[in-house]
C-alpha cells in the first residue's frame, strides 16, 4: 500500500482547491441538515435547552451518554440560535449543528492535507460518508477525533521534542479533551504506553493524564445524587443493545466461539463486561502489535481498529475511520469501504436520508440486496491488516538499511 509523502505537497493552486472543497463541504452539509431531523438531533435539543436553563444534564435526561464538552457546545449553539436568529425551531438548530460539525471536518481535512497529503485532505472533505453523517445525521464523533488527531501529530511530528514537557503535556491535554467530548479514543493512551519513544516516566504521563482529565470533568456533578447516578448509569455503564446492533468482530468471533458463552464467562468484569472484555483485550493486543509502526499512522490504525473490533455499531461509526481511508486513499479497500458505507446510509439506514420521500422511493426497490450495517466494517478489517503489514515492512526495511550502513 503506497502512502503519500507530505513534503512540498501544498502549492498555491492546491491550497485554493482545498479551500473550494472546504466551502462546498460546508454548504452541502448544511443543506443536507435542512432536509429533516432524527432522534439524535431532538436529543441534542433537549440537552442544549437543559444547559441554557442551568440544569444538570446527567440528572435530567438519560439521552446523554458522554463527557460534558459536547453538552456545553450544544448550549452555545442553542444560545446562538435564540439570540442571533430569534428562533427555537428544531430545523434551524439542526442546520447550525451541521455547520459547526462541517467546520470541524474542514479542520480535520486541513490537518490531513498538511501532515499527510493533499489528496488525503481532499478525499476527507468530499467523501459522501461524511456528508451523510455530519450533514444529515449530525453526530459529533469528529469533534472528539479533531483534538486526538492534533495530539498524535503534535507528539510524533518531531520525535526529539517528546523529551520536552510542552508537547507531551499539550498532547495529553488534547487527548483528555477528546475523551471528555466522546470516548472514541478510550484505548489510545494505552496504545501510546507501548511506544518506546517516550520512556517510562513520559509513558505514564501520556497514558494517565488523559484519563485524569476525563474524570475531573465529572467532579462538579458528583455532589448531585441524581447526576452521579446518571453518570454511573448513562456514561460509565451505558451499553446499546449489542444483540440489535452487533459489530463485525462479534460476527467473526461467533464463527468460532458461541457468543452466549463469552457473555456468561466475562459477565462480572467491571465497565467491560461480556463481549466488551473481548473488545478491550483485542484493542490492547492490537496496540501492542502496532507498537513499532510508523508513528504518524498510529492514530489512523486506531480509528480503523476501534470500529472493526467494536462489539456494537451505529451509523455514526461509519464516519470514524474516514480519516484513515483518506490517508490510505490509494487502496481500493478504502474506496470499497466508502462505497458500501454510502450505499447502506442512503438506502438501508432508517436514520439517514432514506426517510426523505424521493430517496425512499428508490430505496424501496434496492433493499432486496440486504446490505447490513456491519458489512462495510468487514472491508475495514482487511484494510487494517494490509495497512499494518505495509507499515511493518516499511519499518523492517528502514532497520535493515540502517544495519547495513
């Protein structure tokens, strides 16, 4: 798998193309948001209103299962809607959310363009999966990915700087901010612990500080008994119905071991009970296996792995690995994933644009194909393996060359 070199990548003409792509991305995503709303958008309205009313989100609703950062952002968006537009309608609220999320996508696209390749930034900005998730569904996984990507690039762009305090502490803070937004990167600090670049003391900092920041964010809510119970039940103990939304890895494991047996065997494990424990072990094992991979690609592998091995999946998971697919854009597997994910979201998902009458009429005629939600992640599994092997060979080649010289 060939990966582009970012050296001298962005000329003035390419920067102009990226700017145009960013504007197109922003406008089209906001237009998609204007086509309708789903349950998640209504939940965001509830959360935003609670924040503006000065109420504790965790005590007042079970619809919020994350750290407090996104709730505060929703409060700001709702405040802007009331005072800048004089409206409280759900439609405008959705458009404003999509606009904010689309801007976050632009920032991610620019990071990819400047640190990986022009093509990576362009693919990320214009891929249809992001249009459908950011624009119509308007889930906020990208808000958690942005600071984590920034942290990874900051920590690894100049390896010698990892001996200093500022890049290390800034990276740890950004990872903590990511976890306090949405805990997609929950295992990534553990992956960093396996890296030899940091040394023992700095490994502890980069691993422990993000989790400490994540926990500190909940301290103001602890004195409220109802909020404490809500955090315990809806954040730390939250679990979607795995049997209703099983991930690819669950299907793969079930070919060899009965899932019921796994659920019973690990039912008493705290935080990660049942099949979640298998997820935990698999993610840690993957991080250890990739401990010598190209440092710039570590977070990309993580974004692939966290979706591939997740015990349950939802539509918004399909946007999580897009940054990796954009960087590995030369692989047909990346395009195969985006194609299959797009087909599912457009024609088979009950929570995306298939609810629009014009799309629903077409979807009615193609659903006999029966694309299930976990199918695209099977392609990601192969992409993860191919990318890992490619990176491993590249590192072996560098080591061999260094030994010969």
